[in-house]
């Protein structure tokens, strides 16, 4: 029997085997290859000597950011810490049940279906004092309250609501923050080297260097909707950042109704932007009919190539990944739309002279059974392997009369997904 005939028979057998493995009428698609629970120690144990009374809250929120650390390990980051929004006397108030909590970077190792934390790095001021996650500026940020919304807490100009992160070349980290909003550079030990904020913000007393390099218009971000997504472009030595939601430009009503979000490219050496583009999110009526347009968000991005991104759009219930091409889009940087005084604003009316980024659906996460809600961390291990993490909001449900948490029961998960074809 000739070698070519043997090869042909082997190929046919392999094809038949593949067909037999796929049920009739089914289409091969993304599949989950790993789904592990993340550790959830009590906050007083997680930050010993810093958190005195954790009110029964366990570690959570570490799915806010996700970046590969190699060999089955990942860098992750908490957000600002446990926080709530109860109504007190008819008013929604931002509460901080554990106000001394310091946002932290954690290294998580996954082995044999189990995840464990191998390293914790709390974020710190220049003098080594841990920061908090409390609101920064009166008038710009929400008023901070204690666990029950009764006692007003002090603002902390150095506080951060950290979201996504990437690891730098020298053991350092870059993170994005929702308050200012800002881009943050941290040393390997968690000391903040610089915080890049919108021009004109006037943030003082942070306890570390603050530099006004970002477009002034970003300061009009909606509350709790600042910079949320971050990606590293090694070839450009640059970072790509995305605002979570449309800016409240010129007002909150406009931001809630808009579908336009802004993407920035920032030079790693200077912290200064080198590009800015408009991205149009999906209309919520087609994306998640149970939600409203104001529920649409960007929570993660990865760089596929210079000017080409994998971007996540989501509500709390539905998440999809899109390939986004900025190369043919209008560069807005330094133009009139960086000025909040420009009318009409970009968020209220996209002019014909501005071309938004092109995009295409890449992965419909909502079509994969069993995935959690509120997916925020998304990273790529290779063109066919996506890893995702959810933000469980520290399990915050309600608090009993004794001030102890009645946990929501939502778990933090880290999930690996194999794609049927590579992302390009």
C-alpha cells in the first residue's frame, strides 16, 4: 500500500472520528476547558494588621483585572474594596464597609483545578503607607459613607478605584482607575510611581506624584464609570485604555443615552496620550433587551496588533468580545472634542467628520452555557485561548442589624475557554 494511500485513509479516519464527536446538527464553538473558584479568605486575614474589622466580608472583586503571569499563573487586581449603594432617607449613598481596605494586586496560580494566591501586593503611597479605595475629591466624586450610610467618612485624595492591569517589563505594573479617571504606574512593591489624570483636575495631597496629561474631557466621566479597560502593546511600547461608559458630556442624561465610548493610546515612557478614538457600542435593545442603554459597558481589552484590539462589551448579564480596528478611525487627540466646552458634544451627536472604529463580533460569551454574570477580566493566552474572570463585588448583599455581611453567595471564578479558530 502506498504511503499516500495510507495517509489518505488516516486523514479520513480522523475526520470520521471528529464528526462522531460532534452531535448531529451541532456546530463546534467555544468550549470551557477549566473553571476554578478563586480563594476567598476573610479580609482581616487577607490584609492582616491593616483591616481590623472586616464585618464578615471575604476577599472578592479580584476579577476586575486579569493578566498572564506565565505557567498557569495570573496577575489580578481588586477594585476599591467592598462598597455598596443603599438608599438612606430616599438618597442613594456610596458606602465603604471596610474603609481601611487597600486595593491590592494578587498573583494567582492554578494547579490541578485549584487556584491559590501566591503573592499579594498592596498599593502604597510614596512613603509606603497603604492607600485606601475611598473617594478622592469633594464635588468630583461620590460622598463616602460608613457601612450603613449614616456616618460620612473622610475623602482620601490618594484613594484608587482600580480596575484593569498589565504587568510591565521590569516587574512594575500599570493600572486604570475610575475616580479621576486615571492611569497609574506602580513599582514592583506596589508603591505608586505616578498617577496620570485629566488636565485641570487639580488633585492634591495624594501622597505620590500626580501628573495632568490626559484629555480634560475625561474628567466628565459618569460616577463609577471611569477608565476600566487596559491593554499592553509591546511593539508600540504603549498602552491602550478604554472608558467604561460614555462620558457625562455635557450631562449625566446624555451619558446614559449615548453609545459612544473613548479609547486612548498612551506612551509608556511619558504617560502622555498619542491617540484617541471613538468606539460605538451595540444598541442595548439588540444586545440585552432586559437592560437599558446606560447599562452597556466596556470592561476589558487586549491588544492583537498595533491599532487592533479585542474589546469586551457587556451588561451585567450579557458579554461579547469584538475585534476593533482603530487604523481607519478618526484620531480625536488634541481636537475640539477633547474640550468639554465643545458643543454639541461627541457623546450627544457624532459628526459626519468623525469616523468611529470598525468592529466585528469575535466571541459571543453569552452563548456559552454556565458562565457567570459581570465578567470583567479578559486576557489571551494565545490566539485560541481566552481566560475570563468575574467581579463578585466581594459578595456584598445586605448587612444585618449587627453590621455583619449577609453574603450574596456569588463566587469569584477563573474560566479558560478554547476557541474553534484563532483570533486575528
